[in-house]
């Protein structure tokens, strides 16, 4: 396994990216939702939902646990797979950074099992789960850099300038 994939940043829509695997910031039901999750299900098509339903029926009757990851087809996305991971909810009392880090480690583990060499990640847990962006960026970048993997390139696909700037500060990428 290589020690560190190349890290790149893109400001944009993760459903428009080309990668071996696109990571979905899923909810535990695996049945779609809002934000990144809803966008991936809508653009990817019914094949993704069908495989998620099969996973629920076969292995995850109570839902996918927080910090875990599982793969399905990518449907109509420009990818071979979608790796679904459930991020932790950040609350007034804080959040468990280990659970957020686990989302990235587990997604890379699944990517390795699939043979994926390029992976696109969103900023997991930073939307409705309200993880503070700067802290989420720190955890994401440190975890990806510190996780042995055969993935050669990780792209963080960031929806807005605030997210891009937070990740750029951690990756060391100048603003375009």
C-alpha cells in the first residue's frame, strides 16, 4: 500500500466528478436524503437506491452505523462505485472526531477492496450535521494523509468558497 495519495481540491458538484469511486455523505438509512446524499441518488439514478435497499435487507436492517462505509454501483454517475459513509452529527457539546475520521478511513478501506485508484470526497458532516468546517477539514486531510491506501488520488469536492478555503488551508493549496 502506498502511504499517501495525491490530494486535490475542486470547488463544485460532486455528482459531476469523474473518479473510480465517489463518496456519499449518507444518512444511516442508505435510502437517500438531502444535500450530497440526495444529489447522488438523484443524478446516479434508481440503481443506487436498489442496491442500498438490498444492503439494508441483507446486512444493515437497522441502518449503516456512523463511521462505517459500504459500496454500491454508481449508476449514471461518472464513476464505477459510490461509497456510502455516515458521518457523525456535531452538537452543542461537540462531536467525536474519531467517528468523523473513521468515515474517511473506512471509505479508503472500501476503495482499496474495490481496487479504486481515484476517490472523490465531499466535506463529510459539514452540512445539516453541522460539523465546523475548519475542524472537519483538519480531520479529513490528516486522516487521508495518515491512512495507508492504494488509492493514488483523492479529490475533495467542496461546494462553496468557505469549504474550499478551509480545505486549501490544510492541504496547502493556493486559492485558484
